[in-house]
């Protein structure tokens, strides 16, 4: 939402344009500072002074650089989201309105490079004719000019004021510093992101009416600025929606890839038991084929008086609840954990995440872990013969190593005892000594 605008709130009087034009000539020819002229708004007067400091000559022809297709393609790639969003917002109904009212909409980037314009091809108004000269087409099919419209090049414009002050702005007739823009009314508004950074400037231009002092002309000026501001805000919102959708899509892809590698079943189940999301392991456990969007019900695998079903309906936190799933070839017992999904107010939604663990796999893992942990010390190995003493000495030398070891020997010679000490290389004689 904009909290400030730079525009003329009051009705212009007949002769005011001529006074502003005279003030510009007095400034350019005689050096009389415009800030002393009450007919000029402070923001416009300061911009005139900056324009003169940039050596902008208001009454000399403009010679913008010849824009290249390559340069325009670079601008398109850099501002593609901004351009495409704006194109989608300018509907056919709006284009028809342009044809009737001789309006021209121009989109600039954050450096006031002209990205693209929207005009009815049958419109032959003054400003439309000016911008239509020498515009190259690009690979994207969008037409735009790479020449800058900054204050250093074009002097005072509504676009420059909108960029500088970060709010909607309007310049009328002679307020535009360069004489090329004198017959026009420019309305502009910044397009920003959610962090307040300017992405671009949207501008609306039309020929100024000869009777600029009338109530009807003033109303049209206000409506033009209002439309530009509203459209800029709408473009901001659409860009933010697209950005968040892309972030959500990327996050979903990462989540999908992560769930694929989890060696446990993960289900997203709603309060009615419908499976909203499932990773490959859970589909394998439940025997569900990947049949697209078909909705399966997790409760069909549970008994009517299932405690797990009751916990899901309560959206309770559950850790390692043992329960059986019913299949056509018999029941299978699994361990289940439940976590409710919380909303923005930390309240449980109607969905929960269910984790399915195979107890056999857990037992195997525990057994594997236990087998890799040493429970004996070398002092627990009995025997004082030279062979036993030598084997213990060799074992202790390599016990600190984390590399693989090879222990050879006949059955019953104590290989497993030595293996608990993680020996690097230990050869036991076939005699078992």
C-alpha cells in the first residue's frame, strides 16, 4: 500500500502550463532557480536542478543509443518474471480501452531501462508514434528499448520521481524536463518486492488535453494515477505469488527426494484415514501400486477397534505403538509413530504424519550394533602359554585401528573373542594355541 503520492491535488488554472514553461526557460537561459517559483512542486523543482547538473538539454533533440537485439535479450532474461507477469495482467479489455483513450503503458526495470510497452497498434497518438520508432524485436517476441530513461538522460519524469521517492508520481506537460514529453501526462508507480526493493516502474502516458484546466481533465489525471498505482500493486502481488509457488515447488521436490531415501514408511493421513501422501517405502509396505491420484484409505488396513485408528482421529503424539496391519495373506506387525500437523496458530490440523517401522528390521539393526561392540577385554582371555601371550600382544598392538581386519583359524580357537578387540591382522595357528 502506498502512503504518499507526488501529484497535483488541486485543479490547475488556465495559464499555469505557460507559467511552468516560462519558469523552465528562465532556469535554462537565465539561471533562475526553479525552487523559488511557487508554481512548481518541490520535487519537480529539485529534479529540474539535478537534470541541469547532468547537462540535460531540454530543447535539443534526443539521440538515444541504438538498441541491439542482444542487449534487449539480456534485459529480458534479467527481468523475465516482471515482464511476463505484466503481460498477463494487461488483458484484451484493457488494450481495447487503450485504443479508445489513446493510453500507452510502459514497463521499466529498476534502472529505468524501457522493457516493453503496451499499446493498441491502431493508435496514432503523439507519444505512441515517438516510442514506436526504431524498436527491435527480440528472441522472446517482446519489443522493448534498452536505452535508459533515467534523470541523467531524459531529465525530470514521473518515472524518475516514482523511482527516487518510492511512491506513485505524476508529471504534467512542462513539468517533464525534456521538451519531447511536454505534450504528455505521465503517471508512474514503483513495483516492489516484499522487502521493499524496487523491481521496476509501471508508467501510463497519454496526450495532455488542450483544456488542461477543466474539472474533467483533472479527474482524468487522478484516475490515471489511481489506475497505475493499482496495477503496480497487482503486479507486485502476482510476482510474490509466483515466487512463493516456485519456492513451494522446489521444497516439495526436495521433500520427495528425501522421502524416497528413507527406509521407513511415511504417510500423510487425514482425519478420515485417506492417504494424502506416501513415500515409496510405505507404498511397498501397504502393497499399493503407484496408480496416480487414486485415493487409498489407511483405515482399511486396521481393525475396527484399532487403537492406532483412535490415536489418528485424536491427532495425538504417539511413539512406537505396536499394531498389526491386515493383508489378504495375513497380518503383519509394525511399529507406528504419529505426529499431528500444526497450523499457523499452533493448532492441530485434520492431518497427521504416520511413520511405519518394521520391528524385524529394527531387531536386526540392534543385533548388528551389539555385535560390533566389544564386551570383553584382553584380561578376560585366559591362558599364559607362549602362543596365547603372543596372540594377545599382537591383538593389543592393532586394537586401536579402525581398518578392516582378517582373522584366520580353525573353529573353536577364539577368533570371535579377538574380533571384539578390532584387531587389524591376526593369524592364529591351526593348532588353536
